[in-house]
């Protein structure tokens, strides 16, 4: 009897042990599966950023992840996405991807919209289409979208500009914003930066020159194009303000180059001077209708803090150092100009 009871207890123990083993195996299986779906490292590190465009759905996202080879296992990501409701909360943006991120961390980031900001740094961009191209490489909207807004009378007039001078609204600097910033949002941000830049002090200095901020920026674009070295900017600014105040044509070579649209020119010849354009300051008095390039902050401040001088003329130095010879009289200027022409001829630079 005792033997039978012992065998019965042993059998029960074996059954219990087997059940426990089965539970552990099943639990282990699902535990491993749960870990692999949510917590196992799954990003390859082959891309620094994941770009989720505005309007993307889950199919678009999976396609992007697959094409860029961002995930080691797309299947587990899809499973986790369904369980975590990513489809209903997917937010566009530029997301930093570190090697070894798990699905849960990645999905939570996409749901929360925790994207990395883009640093925009622009200066001395000559033309609107070049600026639009730069923006499209840094932000989600394409270059045509930016260009259309740059030329949109309805938009730029709202900010107090026109199609000729709207370019001065963009103060060159480094700005942080999100990649999926829309073109109108970008313009709104730039206008706020413009208003911040043109504080009471700068406005007062502009008024003292009998110029408004737009006119200061247009003149600054010419100063920027003329000056290779920042320390010459206030002198050049003073010279051009002298000409403006005396009603003398500016005769600025960079405006002629801009009017002709050939930025490879090293020598402004008579054929170039004949171009009929309001940007040709050899033909038309006063400032051109708009900037000839995006003026730098240094150039704008050089105009506002111009050097008080009597110069009327300037010419590049014959040593090609990038500096200029300045003159008060036409006779002195002619001597400087001859030295520079002779230097150009010596180097066989005729255009």
C-alpha cells in the first residue's frame, strides 16, 4: 500500500514537473517573441535619418524603411506597429536613427514626432532659384514650391515687399527648424527674424541716412559684391552713399554683371555696359529695384555704420589682392584705373 502511494506521488510530481516545464517553455517562447518584437535591437545604422514625408501612410513608411535598409527585421517592426497603433499616430519629420534602436523606441519616436531639427545656414546666395534649391535640399518642400512663393505677389506684399526686393527679407544666419516645415511656415519664420533684426537702433541709423531698411539692404548687396574683405565694407558703403547723395550714377560693376546674368565676368567691357536693365547702374540713377545678391549682416551693418569719407571713385588694386584704390577726383581715379587695366592686359584678361 505504501509502495503504491509512493508511486502515485512520484507520478503526480512528474506530471506537475512536466506541466511546469511546458509552461516555462511556452512562456519562454512568448517571452522571447515579445522581446524580439519590442525590445530586440533592430536598426542597422546604415542611415542617420529616417524621412517621413507629409501624408505618408504605413505602406509608404515600410517601403522607405525597406529601400533604405534601415531595419534588420521589417516583420517584427510591422507587428509592433500594429500592436502600438502607429498607423493612427504617424507624424511626418526627419528622425535621427541610431544603430541598435528597438522597435518600441522607434515607434514611440514616430508617434510623438520627436524629430531632429535641421540647421539652415545661408549667406551670399546670388539668385532666388539658387536659394530655392538650397532650401529644397534642407527642408521637405521642393524648390518650385519655394520659388513660387518667392514670386508670389499676394504673399510678399503681405509682408511689405514686392517681387523685386523680397529677397532682402532673408537675413543670412544659422536657423534651426523642423524638416517638415511648410514653405508658408518658413516664410513666416523668416519675416519674424527680419523684424527682430531690424530693431529700433538699426531703423534709426537707416533713417539718418535717408534710407529705409529695404534700400539699406539693396545697397548692402552691392557693397557685399564689391568687397572681398569685410574691413573695406564701411569705406565702400560711404563712397556709394556719397554718390547717391550727390545724384551721381552708382556705376557699380557688380550690378552690370547681374544685369547681364553672366557671373563669370572678370572685366566689365563696354558691350556689357550697354545692357538695358534697371539693374545697370551705369545707365540708371539711384539704387536698383532689388538686391543683386543676398546681403550679409556685415554688409548691412557696414552701410548703417558707413565710413565718413569724400571718396567718389574706386577701382580694384592692380596687385589683385582683392583690395581697392579709392579716389576723390576723376584724375586720381583715372590713374588708378589705368594701373588696373594694364595689369589685366598683362594677364590676358579681356572679359
